[in-house]
C-alpha cells in the first residue's frame, strides 16, 4: 500500500491497465509528453511509448470521434477532456454515437471507451473551469457516469471503467485532487496524507460500477452525494449534530438503487447534495426516484442543496458553492419536521 | 474617410429551379485521360493540381484512356457491373416496397452506384467501411445477401438490428461494414480512429468512409481531416458530391467557392477529384489512395463527382426545388451504361449478356423479397418488445430491468400505448 | 380567425414577426427556397428575400455560432434545426455561448435567438428522428425552453420567443403538426380542423413564456405534461374516469411554478408525463420540485410516465411511446391510495 | 496477395525538448519584400501561393521593403509602438499581481504584441473584434483605460463583469470588443455571423476574430470558414500561430502537414501568411483583407506567424516541455524591437525617446494599478453576491428570484458556504 493523492491514484489506474492490456491507449490535449495539465498522465508516454499515449489536436469532438473508431477496432481508449466545461464540443459523438452504437447495431459494435474529465469548482476557475455537467450525461441512455470522492475509489472505479465494455464518463472533482476538501475554504488546506482512503494498493483492483458506499452510517437522515460534496456532507453531519447516513454514490449511472432505498426507508428523510446547478440536475432524478420508491416512509420533504442556477461566478464562488453550512441547515430543517 | 460601399450578403443559388430548362452548361468537364498518374507516395506538395482537375478514364466511346486507366481483370469488371445493376434493381424495388407500406422509409443511390461498388472492389475485404446511408452498393459488392438487408428494411423478426433502426441504417460486422448513423458525418472521424488503431497495432487493414457534399460542412469532416493528417492515418476519406443535399445545391456547402477535393490541401493530404460515374476512374483513384495508405503515406481525400438522380429519400420530392429532368442532362452520364459500353467495346460483354444479367438481378431481388416478406414486413412481424432494453448496455442495469418488467406487466394488462 | 394546423401557425408566427421587425431573419438547412422539410418556412424567402431567409450549410454548430454573432449585432435570428436529434452538434454554442453571453458580459452582449426544432416520435422516425431532448436544455441556466401543444399556442409562444431577448429553444412536437394526436395510433388520424385551438388569429399576439395552461380542470389529480402528451393525457383522463386536472406547461423554463403548486396543493396527487427518456428527464425536476413545495399536501407518490431509457426503437415505437393506457393506469394507481 | 507492410502511427514531435539546445534551424524564413502585393479584389485562384510564402516588410536592417510596405503615418507607428510597449508592461505587472495573489489567473501576450496592436490600428474603430484571451493589445490599442481592465482582473467592486468572469476574459462594448469566452474557438463563427448581419443590413462595418494555432482544430474553425466563404462574409479570420498550444507544438494541430493559412484554399478564400512579429507586415495584410471585405469580396484567413515567448498562463511552466531559452532564438525577433529599429532607421524615433516612452508606460501601469488596488483586489472587494443572479436572463424568473432570496436569507443567518 502506498499513500496516493487523487492524481496519483488516477495515474496508477491507467498505468496498471496499460500494463495488463496492450489495447489500452491514452490520449487527449497535453496528455502526452507533458503528462496533462493536472499531471494525471505523467510518465505514461515515457513508459508506454508515443503510439499508446499521445497528444491530440484541440478538438474534443475529434478526440471522441476517433476514440469511438478505436473502440470499434478493439482498443480501449482512455481519453482526457481537459476540463468538463470543454466536453460540449464532443457532445454529439458521445450522445449520438458512443451511447448508441451497441444498441443500434444490436451488439455488433460497441465503444468501450472512458472519458476522464476534471469537474467542479472551488479553485477560482470561473465559469469555464468549474462546471459539473454530470446531470446532462445521466439523462443519456447508453452512457455510464462515475464520480469518485477519494483516491482509493478513484483508482478502483477508473480501472473498472477502463475495463468496462460500455462508454463511461469519469468525472474527477479537481478540488479533491490534492486533499479531502470539505468546503471550509477559509481553513488550512488538508492533504490526502493520513486519510484512510488515500491508502491505495499499487496493483490491480476494481470497484464495481453501480455500487454506492456508505461513508458515514447514521439513523436520522440519508444524505445522497458524490464527489467533493461527500466531504462537505461529512463535515455538515458533524457540525449539525444530525445523525446522518452519508452515502457516496460514486457511480451515478448505473446507480445503487437498493442501497439508497434501504437507507431512506430506514431513516425516513433524505437530503441530496450536488455542486451542479439545481434545475434538472442529477439531484432531481434522485429526488424523484426516492420519492417514488420510499414515499410512504418519508417523514419530511426531500431537500436538495445544490449550486445555484447561474454560471459559476469567479469571485463569488464561495457564495455559489454549496458548503457545509448550507448542508447543515438543510439537515436541521429536515429534522424539524420530526 | 474612405468611400463606404454598403455591404451585401451573397447567398448562393443554383442556376436552375423548377420551371427552368435543365442545363449544366457552365460546368467544365475535363477530357478523359488528361491527368498524369503520379506514384502513390508522391508528396502532397506535388499534387495540388489534382483537386482542380478530374480523374476520368472512360472517354465518350467507352475506351479506357490515359495514365489512370486501371488494370482490372474482366471478371472484376463484370462483377462490378452486376453489383451496380443489382443495387439499382434493389433500390427500385425497395422504393416500391416503401410506397406499399412494407417499410417506413427508403433511400436510393440511383446514378451514383459506381461510387460504392467500384470502391468496395478496389479495397480488400478486410478493410473497414464507414458508410453513409447512400452506400448500399458496398454491401452488395461484398456479396452480402440482400434478403438480410430487406429484413432490416422491414424491421421484421429476422432483422439483425431487432427493429431498432430506421430502414437503410444497416450494420454488418461480418463484412466489415460499420453501423450507419442517422447523424450526418459522425462516421468520418470514427473511420480515422479505426485506421489509427490499425496503425497502432501494426495491422495491415485500412479504413474508408463516405459522406455527402452537404455533410462536409459538419464539424466531423474537419475533425476527420485534422486527425487523419496529423497521425498519417491509413484511411480513405470520400466525399460523394452528388450536387444536392436534400433541397440545397452544393453551392450552399461551399461548392461555388472551391472543389471539395481542394479541402485536402489545407491539411496537407492529397485531394483527388474523380468522375464518380466512371467505374474505372473511381476504381483507379481508390486503388491509388489505398496503396498510399497501406504504405504508411497516410490519408487521401477523394471527391466523387456525381449526381443524385433520385429523390433524397422517400420523404422527398425534388421537383419542388430543381428542374424535373435534370438527371437526364447530367453530363457525366450513367455509371452502369458507361461501364457496359466499355465492356462491350472491349469485347467482354454484349447487349444480350447485359439483358440476361438484368433479368437475373431482377429475379434475385424478387426471390429475396419473397423470402423477406415471408418473415414479415413493417408491423406484420416484429422483434419482441422486451428486446428493446438489450444492448443499451452490455448488461442490463437495475433501472432497465425494472423498466422492462413494467413494460411486460403492462403488456399483460393490455396497457400498451 | 383562420383555421391553421401547427405548421401553418408556426409559419404565420415567423411571417408576422418578419413583417413587423426587419431584424428578424430565418435560416437553417433547407429552409430557404424549399421552405423546410416540414414546410414551416414555406413562402418566407419569396416574401422577404434571400438575405432574410436562407439555406445554410449542414452544420448545426455553424448555424448557432453565426446566429449568436447576428444576435450580438442586433438581429433576431430564428433558426431551424431540422430535427431535435441533430441539435447536439450545436451544443457547445448553445450552452457555452448563447446561454452565457449576457451573464458573462454583465449585460453588454446577448443573443436574442430562437431555435426551432421538431421533436418527438410516433412517426416511425427511428432513434434519430424521434428524440425529445428538452431535459438536457432545462438543466442549462440561461436558456429558455418551450414546447407548444396546439396551433394557437404555437403561434403565440413562437412570437413571444422571437421577441424575447434571451435565447429560446422552441421544440415542435412533429406528431402534432397535422392533428391533435392522442396516442391512439390505431385509430383514424385526426386533423386540426374543428379543434378550438386551431382557430388562430392572422395577426400578432403573444403568449407569455412561463405561463402554463390548464387544459382540463379537475379535482382528483394534477397531470403535468406538454407537447404531444397533452393530448395523450386528455385522452387518458377521459378513458380512466379520473377527474384529472391536466396542465399544459407550454414553457418548461421558466416554468409556471405558481399554477403547478396551486393545483397539486388542491388535488394532493400528481402524475407527470413526457415522451423523453425517464432518468434525469424534465419530469424528474417537476417531481422534485412538486415534492419540495407540496410535500404536506401529497396523498400519493408522484408518478412519472415517460419514454423508456432506451433509444427510440423504430419498429417498437408503440411499445415505447407513453400512450393513454399507460397514463390512465398511472392515474388509477394514484387514486388507489385515497 | 500484396506484400503487407505493417502500418505505423505517426505522432508528431517537436525537434527540441527541455535539455536540448534551442534551435530553429529547419525553419525557412523567406526574405522581407519577396512577395508581390496583388489588388485586394484578386480572385482566390490567383492567390494560392500566399499561404506557402510569408508576407514580410521589415528587413534585418529595419527598412520597410517590397510591395507590401504599407503607407502608415509616423504618428500611427509611434502609437503602435507605444501600445505594444504598454501591453508588455501591463502583462508583466499583471503577472506579478497574480503571483502576489491580487488575482487568480493571468495570461500574457509577450512576443506577439504586434498581432493585436497592428491589427487594431489597421481596422476602423467601428469594426467589431472577436478576440481570444491573448489579444489584450486590441483594447490597449483602442485606448481603453487599463484601470478598467485591472478591475476585471481583480474582480473588484468596479469590475464591469461583476466578478463573474475569469481574469482576462474581458468584454467591452464601448470599443466594439466582444465578450471573450473560455471555450476555445467559439468566437470565430460568431464573428462571421456578426459580419453576415452587417452585410444583411447594408452596414459598412466589418468584423475580425482571432484564434490560436491549436484552436484551428476545433469545429468552430471549420464552421467559420465554411459560412464565411459561402456567404462572402466581410470578416477577417486570424490564426495566431505562436507555435504552441499549452504544451503541444503546432505540429499537433497539423502544422507539420501544411501552413494554417493553406486551410483557406479549400474554402476558396485567400490565405495570407504573415510575419507576426513585423508590425508593418501585419498592418499591411490586415489592411488588404479589410479592403477586400469592405468591397464585398468576402473573407480572408490570415496566419500570423509568431512565438509565444511567455508561459501559456500563470498556471503553466513551459520549461517542462520546451527548451528554456527557445524564445530568445526565435528567428523573427521581437516585434517591439523591430518596430523601434525601423522608426529609428527612418529618423522618427531615438533611443532616448524610446527610453522615455518605456518609463511613461511603466508609470501609466503603476498609476492605474494604484487606482485599481484602491478599489480592491481579489477577495478584498467584490460585487454583491445577490448580483450573480442578474443577467442569467434579461429578467429574473421566479425560480431565480427564490434562489436569490434563499442566498440572501442564508447570508443573514451566516450560512454562507
Ligand atoms: C447532424 C444532422 N443534421 C441534419 C440531418 C438531416 N439530413 C439528413 S440527409 C441531409 C442531407 C445530406 O446531404 P449530403 O451530405 O449531400 O448527402 P446525400 O444525401 O446527398 O447523399 C440532411 C440535412 C442529419 N441527418 N444529421
Ligand atoms: C474547448 C476548449 N478545449 C480546451 C481548452 C483548454 N485550453 C485553453 S488554452 C488551450 C491552448 C490553446 O492554444 P492556441 O489555440 O494555440 O492558443 P494560444 O494559447 O497559443 O494563444 C487549451 C487546450 C479550452 N479552453 N476550451
Ligand atoms: Mg449530396
Ligand atoms: Mg498557440
């Protein structure tokens, strides 16, 4: 076991899969010689050569288009979209092609690709380096969408994604790359060192896509979250004194319906937290689904704590970010209806 | 202050609209045999005249002339002739089937059969094809059973695509024919990616893809050319310039400003412009580009200059936007007639054999049609509804399992739509 | 007053606005000389000339990119995307540009454009001529999304959209172009003739974006729907005998929260119906929002009746389409918990 | 069977990496004055050599030579020199401000100041500019107060963008400077659309846009060129080839295969390749293209050949991917030094005046900085949080009104983040 931050864990996942399977190739803007603007692919080109790890033209649509062709050939492309905000030029290839290929060819062709992309804010990145577009992808049938919250999961989920035969969008909350950020931006930065989930095996392991993780068992309210918000919600649970069960979904589609339903049926309350804009976000689906499945167990309205329905504002990002105080307030409101 | 001319927007307009006489007078058609045939490893910088010329082999008398005249064994030419005729007969019959309600939709390739057929024959069977919806001739030239194609068109129980796809959107892995998309142009960069993969693995198979003149405007055209050029991908990128994109003439895609083959220049790859109704020219250009790709000299853009003689699809009526008899005036003639003329000129063919062949292909279509109809036509036979949940993912996740259960329960209850 | 079908009403909306405002321009694939593959722009080029109504290259991204520039200049572009399934190549220009321009420039620039696009299935169009992608756009802050269900609304809403200073995505349920289709595909086709909402004034009128229409008042359950599903829901209400209040949302964003909340608080029940795929669809937002605002009034779980989470299957479209039987079943299920 | 060579993927790689000596030996730099200057209404078919040459006016001695030497009044040249110097001083100071935490991010244009400054001066003030993030020189050349730019960089209470945008993503309607997007390339077709609108209205104003070499690969490049060509839009489409796109050299964008100016050929519009560090050449080429656009001859693609002397941004360290001293070896020199040399050579300038001017611009930056800092720097002063809901739409819809109320209530409760 080594201590790894998120970047190292993600790098290790690619390293391990490339080692085991010649068909894994890695490409994207700046990922080759330089190793990526966040250094996630550092060292891979040197180790596996320029034909397996390479820089691409700045054309997210071209990256995905070629990746689909490579996938159809039999490779397992792992591509980086430099920021999740820049995934939109590839939208047609993702939605109309990667997501549909297996179905429309009735299983004759498929595109076993993984799209890695850093998402989320809290780094003063402004509106085009801070978005969380997962809710756009979870609505698209045929795509899997994953977002880890810690190094251990990041590596295990990324290996599972790369080895998965379906296209997987793998969002990496960039605010977590270097430490388990809980939303207290005014406190000293934490690093991953010493965090239990930063103990990462060097070798191969997988975390099944579609399995949530209960990161804090509790009895009073179920908190559904993922990515950076997992740490925010843990902080909120401590600070509010509410005995919250915090569930890190990890995989948004497929999602672990059983774990969610079992928890809400037990607690009778549910708070959903994400950083993305509120209206039509993934939280809406979670809320609708929980309500459908657990209606008779609910003792309070399901709440959503989310980013506002505005672009992510550069200088106002701490007014935008759904931090622990807002989550704690929701937890307490939910408990008031006891 | 300078004198300020008011600006004006230029909106391209075809020379002739319904009511006007059909006429292609402004069009310059270079004579057959005029262009030299450089070696297939010639640097792009020496090839920049090709996009402005036109590779033509068959002259008006049906003789193969000039440096591009390919050396094709007669049986291959006859196979090509037959495949084109079969494609045309198939198209005609399937259009009729659509009118009869046996399928919801059909797209013909009439007048441009040489493109798909000659290119399929010039490539190797292992080469991967990424077609648009108008290259059914590829499947036919690769001897894929037309009855299987009909089952797809009829979305019947034997449809290999399980009723999921719009008619004509075939996928046939067995003959390396990729899945056709309804979204224009997406296959172009996919073909490049497949070719890159082949190069990454040190394979010897190359890829080819086809889009229409109108589709060159889509982003994927640019992505394909950029990636193909940068990585010297072993791929043939074909633009079938059939003059029309539904109701828009090729000027709306930029055809008034330059040839589509000329787009290649800016990416530093060769652009060949070919008489698309000249089977021999299409074959020769394809062979040249394939040779170039196979020897690691990278991609070629081929503009196939032809004419969409039929409607865009069964949903379209071209008499609303172009002179009704324009097809008959197309100066490059008909690809079947021209190859036939050539074969007769060389003594390898005759009117009688041709007539017999046409009867034979008509019969082949009829026999296949009967077989397909026995299985069923649109609505009379269809895949099991529960199958629609398959292949969304490799395995069925829980939410789709639940949805399938719900559908099946509702079916039992009679609560379909 | 004239009787108009949807196409005629939409054509009339463009005609009326072009007549009143020189800055309205109309363009898209095949919309010029030919008048559009659905004939929605028929006659406009002849009337207003080639520089105000013209064909474009087949590049949805280019259509939107140039439309934004024209909007910034001061024109009011009304563009057609030939099928909603083909809007994805324009996604980046819509999401990163049209939707953000006013905010990121703090009001210095904006793009008052309208994107018309036929959506929905039931015409044997297969997976790439049948999609309803509204749920992707309602998640994008800065865009307005509208979907009419009848000729009268179509014209009034389209005029309002064209005259609106924000970008509006205007989805036209193509199954309704020629008649008020209620999902009974096996019955004779109905035409708009004789339908009250096919009586359309020739001149200028607007229907405010953000105002729903109660198309069937009722007391037992609130049905939220839009587009083709309005007619399906009306049929389901009749056939089920449930006294449903059917609300045609018309405008999805902004949405008429007040009307929705007032109705559900009164009926205590809610069924949401759309043709789009279920997971993460616009229905999820409606469900979440209704639950948040009306929780204490709910007497039964909010139900969603939607398309399945698969591509729209060509030959199986009537198994896919959420027809009156499925809606009626949901209405009855909802009432069982009385 | 033919002999089957295994395929290989070609992956472009720059000649020199960190540790190698900096060296541009392979690069051919045509001499200044070599190219003829055709009339600005010359058909594209006669201009196809220009993408492969390079328009250069200033020779090694600082003399303006050849047909492209423009006739620029000395005060305009001096204004250009000063604007370039001010841009550089501003860049240096703002980079320092970022290091000091006064702003989160900065992007310099060092070494390529001639592009924005000469082009701004060659265009009319009413012409609309659609820049990327590296054309701050446009604002400076249009005399926009740098204190206003600093307030944007500091996201302070006077930031005209209300703290919403990443630093450097200016929007200034007053001087016809469009809103900069963080998404690469999107402004290119927008500029074409603006120009089309101008033509539709019979206006006389034209548009210009800028993207980098790397950004040419994006779809919007292709869209812009297609629409510009088809409708003969009065627009200048500029590609600033500064050799690098973050860590990727221009070969990754296709620069090994052809010049970026050559892309124009395929669309049938002129492509000019210009020494981007030669103020006079940039001015002359811009003037030519503007004249062409204004007289309804349509768009021009201009490749400005230059070098990104600084890091990509304050988040970047180029010593990780290119030789550290590469900038110093750039064969086209420094644009400020070259214009200075020219002005001195013509007797319009002197070392003393230059020194005084540099002091003056430094001082101007200092004074502005003090003024901006008085208002505040990142975090020390910011717009009211409730304003973030404004301008999402023209008017606040109900859901945003509710969200704003919630934010303000939470603020009162101390429940911020
Ligand atoms: C992305 C996208 N936009 C629009 C369409 C609608 N459409 C289908 S075919 C067609 C015309 C294509 O013309 P062209 O590329 O010339 O091919 P051809 O039909 O002539 O073979 C259009 C606009 C589509 N299928 N996909
Ligand atoms: C759509 C999109 N993809 C990726 C990025 C990330 N990115 C920002 S700048 C840049 C490099 C651009 O290089 P170039 O076009 O050469 O311009 P330069 O920075 O050299 O001026 C990249 C990849 C982005 N901003 N937008
Ligand atoms: Mg065509
Ligand atoms: Mg660059």
